[in-house]
C-alpha cells in the first residue's frame, strides 16, 4: 500500500491510499526525478531512464538495441552504459562523443527505411515525428518480427491527445505488440511513453 497525506489548511488534512500495483507512479508525488549528467547531449537521457524504470526491464550486457531517430544521441549514450550494443539510426549527426562509444554503430539513414539484418532485443524510439506514422513504423517492427521489445515516446498533438493515443495503441496492438502499456511520464512532457513485447 502507498499512502499520502496532504495538509490543506490549519488542522485540515486529506489522506489517500492505493495498492502499489494500481498506483500511477511509485515516486513521491508521482514525479520521478532523474539526474541529467553533464555529458548528456540532451534531456532525452532522463526520459529514457524514467521509461526503463517504469517498464521494469532494461537491456543488459550483449543485448542489441536499435535507437530510431537517435540524433543527437541522448538515448544512444545511455544504452552502452548498461552493457548493450546500440545501432543508432538517424540521417542527422550524433554528438561526436556518442559516436566514439565502442558499442555504438551509426546508420545515417531514415528510420522508415532501416531494416536490421539480425534479431533486435530492444527497439527504442523518441522521434519527433507524426504520431500515427511512428505507430505504423513500430507496428512494422512487430509484424516483421524485427524486435522482441519496444520502448517509445509518441509525440502528441496540442489538441486531441487522447484520440491520437488511442489510435496509436490500436495500431500497435493490431500489428502484434503484446502487454502494451502507455503512460505520460514526468520527463515526457507532451508525449505518451509506450512499452510492449512481441510475444
């Protein structure tokens, strides 16, 4: 059980409680605070750390990860720290220090054209692109059985966020992703974070 006490005035307070498995977040106040290291090329690394913490599964030594739309390399930088190999896919340049990492290989091409030539353990995606097109791209990875798991941020429009997210969810489920979870995380701002497995 998680409990929270909120003092709203002199001698007046509110108490709330929920089972941990039903809680929106296990972090105090629902806000997972991640540290941004000085070498991170963007705040994206904090989004990835929070997403993996929420997902409860993380790539490990030897896992192959593909990071679609990776430049400048915030997510790509974090994954080798966990022992993973990373194929970073983006037509734009990675930060030079990210490109120099031993377990990183940069494919300088569109994420929509890229196809792996070996099985991928984790598909990551934080592309600043239209949400339904990103959902179709992630769906292709499930249908073609390219990756076993996906962790992605879907950029949501200013209006009609929920209908868009429901269409994204339906697209991913129709494509074959299972155990699909969607949540707006603290560091995600106007994004929906999606996690799923292929089987």
